[in-house]
């Protein structure tokens, strides 16, 4: 089974309940097993700034669902929880992203793995390191904890 890091974010409605409901629905799939969860952190919006703050979390799961089908399952859950895409990177009830899928490197129109924003978002790096301090960035071989430390030192 593959180890997959999934990012969860919400900035509309009851953000904590939205994240919990997304996890609950995801784990109803018998092919997805929760391994570990990060803490939940409140973060400022990025890119599109005229919106409320987010709650974000990362979960580590085991699954035998291939990446192209897993992203469709995440999108199905987003829709079932009421997500409507009106503004790119705008407000959302729930956002689910595949951040890492084992050591897979994939770049298609539908899916990029590792997620292209990992190194640009401190909260993602922080949560990845929280779950696994020895986690390695597949394209570079660098430890995410070192990438995180470098980003922190630049602030």
C-alpha cells in the first residue's frame, strides 16, 4: 500500500467540522487507512487574500488507490461536502489535496505530485515535518525538515 499525505483546508462555515467531516468521509472508504494526523493550524489566505483565515491539517494515509483515482475521490468528497469553485484559490468549505504519494513524481493536467505548493507554504512544511521529520522531497532528495528550517531562517 502507498503512503499518501493529504492536505485539508477550510475557511467557510464551521471550519473544524468541515475538516472532521472530510476525514470521516475519506476514511469510510475501506481502501484508505489513517496512519497519522498533524495538528490543525489557523493560517492566513495566500494568493487570493480577500477571504477569511483557513484551518489546515495534513493526514497520512495508506491506500491501494492509484493517484489518478484518489484525486477523483477527493474531488467527490469536496463536492459532497458542498464545495463550489467560484474563485480560483478563493473561499472554500473544504479543500483536499494530494501532497505526496509515496515517492511518486507525476505532472499531468489533472495532477502534480509532489504538490507544487509544498515548498511555498510554511504550514504544509511544518505539518509534514510534524508527521515525519525524516520525510524526503522526491525530486530533490532533500529532507523537508531542512527545507522548513531554511524557510524559517529567511523570515
